[in-house]
């Protein structure tokens, strides 16, 4: 059985994912044009691709157990046979939303709604906050695994929360 330690390459990738996520969300919030769905679409697509990377890496761990990735036990709380189909649905929805924004398609996905925006932004904040609490609890309960042990799901939940944030902010700004 493989050690529960997080390999150095994974640590660097997690830091990079967090940095890219924060930079993209910040750029969208501070610099992107409020009325251009393509700006939101580009950031949404980036978050979708980051999440695709997580799902792909998890498949690689399940099939091949590469040394540069941690053991499957660090990836999720839910059984993988249930988790993978859920992740694939998330990816499909995220991809559809991203493409609709990039194509500037008029329709239910890109039509700005302030109420939807406010609700999704609030949900994003609650979701990200819950993951911060999850991280703090994990680190306090497992001091031997600080700072990276078991953090893969948490980091990618923050990516999903950022996706929701950008979607919600677009709805608020463009409404």
C-alpha cells in the first residue's frame, strides 16, 4: 500500500491550481467587462479545464497509481464508483455553460438574472467557506499531514466555488 504522503509534484500542482484560480477570479471581478459574456466564458472554461485535470488525474490514480500522485484515499470521501459519474455530470454542465458564454448564445444560460446571480454568489461563498472549515478541521485533526494531506478535494471544491462565483457575478453585473 502506498504512503499517505502527498508527493512534491502534487503539492506544486495544488499550489498552481490555487494560484490560477485566484488570479482568474480576481481578473474577472476587477478587470473584465461586465457586459461581455465571453470574458466570463473564458474564466468558466478555465475552471472547467482545471476540474477536468482533477478528474483525469483521479482516473490515472485508480488505474495506474503513478508515484507523482497520492493514493486514492486522499482524493475523496465518497466511493469512487459513485463519485466519477457525478464528476462527469459536473464537467458536462460546466462545459455547456462555458461554451454558451463563449459563443455569446442568447438563452437561459446567458440571460442575466440579478436574483439568480445573488443566490449563486451567496451559495459560492457558503461553499468556499465550508471548504475552508473542512480544511481547518482536517489540519487540526491530522497535524502530521499539514499542509497538503487530503487537500486535493478541498482545492478542487474551491475551483467549483470559483466557477459559481463567476457565473453569479456575471448575472449580477449584466442584469
